[in-house]
C-alpha cells in the first residue's frame, strides 16, 4: 500500500484525484472514483448553481466516501458556488483560474479542505498564504486550460517553495508517472485525460473513440496568443482556431466567438469537426475504455509495483 | 550504486549524459563530466570541422574515459563531421535535427555507438529502424531547440514503442527528476541547463549570473511560428524576437536575420540585451556555480538516495 499525508488529510484510500473537468466531471464519474478509493471531483461548470447542487446530492446518494467540487473562480457564478459548497456540506474544494481568498473564511469555518490547482511557484505561494491545505501543481501536459511550465520541472520547484503538501498533475497516465511524481516530491497525483474514457464518463462516444485513436503528437495548444492556452486534440476545429488567432485580419473577439460552445459540441454532440476535444499529452497512451475503478487500480497498483520492483532492479 | 544497461553499453559509471550544447559543450566541459563518471559530449557546432577535431583531441588529453560528439544533422558541415568522428576514433555519437541514416554504415563499421535525440514516437521508431543503439527522448522543458511533447508524457510513450534503451532529457535538474525518469522507464538521463553553471563551462559569467537569477517562469519559447522552437531566458532579445515573429508586417526572413548570431552574443559576450540565452524550465532550480563533478555527484547520489529512502517512506 502507498501511504501519503493527503490520504490521512482527506480520509481516502489512494492519493489520486480525478480532475474536475468542466461539463464533464459529474456525480456519476466522481462517485465511481471515490468508491474506488480516490477522490472524485464534480466540476462546478454544469450549467448553473442548481445543476451543481443536484450533482452534489446525486453524488452523495452514490457514495459514502469523500468527494469534492472543483470551482473555476473566474466563472460568473463562482461566489454562488462558493456558498453552495458550504450549504451542501462539501468536504473538499479544488479551485482554478483565480484566488479563493474571498471565500476562505467561510470555507475554513465550515471545515472545508481547500486545494487550489496552480501553474507556477508564485501562484503556489499565494495560495499557501491565503490558507490552502495543499496544492495541485499542474504541468501544461494537461488537457484544457494550462499554464507555461511542465510537470517534471514544475513539481520540484513548487515542493521546494511550499510547506504544505503538493500533488502533481499533467502527464500522469499510469503507475509509471504516478511513481515518478512521488520521486519529484509530490504526495499524490491528479488525473484527467484517462478518465475521459471511463465507462462512467459522460462524454460522447466519438470523444472516447477519437482519444483512443490519438497518437503522442495528437494534441495541440490553442489560445496561446489570447493568453488563454487550452490543450486539445488536433482536429479541424483546433486547427481553424489556431489559424484564426494568428491571422491579423481576424480580431480576438471573432476568435473567441468562434470558440464559444465548442466544448459542448465535443462533450455532448461528439462533433469532431466543430468541437474542442480537451485532452492531455498522454492521449497517445489511452488505448481502451475501462471502468473508473479499473483505472484507479491500474494507476495506484502500477505505482506500487514499480516502486517495489523497479527500485530493486536499478539499485546494485 | 545505480545500475543501467547504458553504463554497460558505454563503459561509464553513471547513466548520465551531459547535453551537447552548440558553441557551449567543449572539450573541457565534456572531459570534466566524463572524469566524474558520466558521458561528456562535445558539440560539433564549434566553428568548423578543424575546431571540432581540436576539441576531440583536447578532450582525449584530458580524460581516459569515454566521451562523445553531438552532431546537429542539419548543419551544413554535418557530412564532414560524420567522417571526422570516424577518423578520430570517437566512441559515441549523439545526433539531433535530422536522420543519421546516411552515416550509419560507416559509423557502425567503426564501432561507434549512436544515440539520436528524439522528440516523438514516430521519430524514435525511425531511429531504431536505421540502427540506433539507444535514444534520448527529449521533452520540451529543455533549453535550446525543442519539440512539442514534454518528458512526463513523452518518455513512457517512447519506452512502450521501442526495443532499444531510452534515456530521458528535459526538466532533469537533480536526483528527484533522475529518479522520476527511471520510474518512467528510462535507463538514464541527459542534463543540459545545469551544466551551464559548471566551473568548467565556457559560457560568459553574465550567462551564469542570469541563469542563477531566473525564476521558474524565467524561460520562454521563441520561433514556434517559424517551426523552429527554441527555449531561452525571457530577456529583451527573446521578447523582441517573439514580438517580431507574430507581427504580420515583419517577414520570416527578417525575424531569422534578427536572430542570427544571438547565441554567440549570449555565450561569448554575455550580452543580456541582445543574446539568446538558451535555458530549460529548470532555470529556477539553478542556484549556484559548482564543478561538473559536484553536479554529477549531486544528481546521481541524489537519485540513489531518493530511490532508497523515499520508497521506504511511501510504501506501507
């Protein structure tokens, strides 16, 4: 068994978070991951506060294990979601895209454990200063919105800078990368892309098929020129978006308008021509649909095996 | 002691290559690394074939240990360098930016061990097919010319695809990342950026000072729009280059002309305004000048310690 302070802090079996993916991570996926011993996370981007409330309540009916909610702080309804998690007795909140400072007094009063997702040392230090319990250092190998630094270089720098525990995200597909993350000083990992093909994941079957078909160079980054970098599958939408953003005759507003609704088209319609299929650099490793439980077991069982056997092979 | 098939193959003590950095990696640095038990590499970008010959001969006078030459295959004199390494009895060649297929018969005849540096699975497979003995899978955390994928996601995908040994490069600063690379399936690591501040490294003192002063977000990527991505310190030169490459009123030729000679200005003149100071994402971890031997010992001793102690801490 792998032991980690994050397991003690959260009351979970495995130090593995499932990423809180907008429109994707719902009660069913989160509960499946929590039931398998990890920490399931419901995204607060679900189409409004009441939709999120329903997912939280549904998740509670599906698992008696801890689960959390991921809040994108620049979302227009972030303050309402911040109150909702207190009302609904959510135990863990992860945050992205902004500072949760304004919400920390209420969250700490309610005993919520707060784990911001951060892309750099400066951001990590800010989060520690406002009272975060831990951070997820997310490398830009990840799918979706990304920063500039990548896991192998980011994690040790964040670990050196902070006193609170650090989890690693970005490029984590199986037990090899999870074991690597521990070597870098992380106390756990967050996995997003691989859960896209979980049986319990709501994304369209076309999304799953295209992810399984992708090669190692199957992703690209759009939006870098707009200060809003997003990693997704190299599909007609992404290539057109990329072309538009570097075309001086197209305004930033036109580019953004072109992108509006594209995640919906991917997740719900499976529209490969017009959708934004968020996916990380591990896309080439995704080969099959599996249950969330099988994914959790493969990553954590694999990490344990590698930490035990590989080390014996390497050390004379 | 860490054991690795790459040590047996090359007759070296530690599975650690020093990156062959253009204009930077000379006989003095390579010999210091080889004497410390790693594999020193002389860059073949030294200002002509005869300059490379002098460095090879000088290196042989400074060490009786194995060392190698890194050949950038798109350099105009690559074919001459390919003959030179045979003439001079060089034992190890690493290659970048192209295929060494045309040179493989002569190199294999001469008993040279060939280790291409590759950025993707497709490239790695090509190199295996033309007879490479091993590859260095280089993540785009690295300084200098880079690909698209990053170490945590790249290395496992290359390891899965190949039968020959894989070393990891990109984001490797200390024993933590070296231990992580082994978990990913690598049999060794290549380190560039950290050797820039080695006492035996020829770069200007300003280059060393600026690298030591850099933070985690101290590097950026220029040339992406030209299909020639280069990671370097965020300095006035890099910011201006970046601005020019995305300025529709500036032609690609003008941008390239602006970049000509910029590495020289960094390495030899320490011109922080006008030079291109190649550096990887680990820049923020570089804190002090050290001997090459101290760097090698810190990385490999650190890896051994982490593999031994960390694993005991983690496994129940």
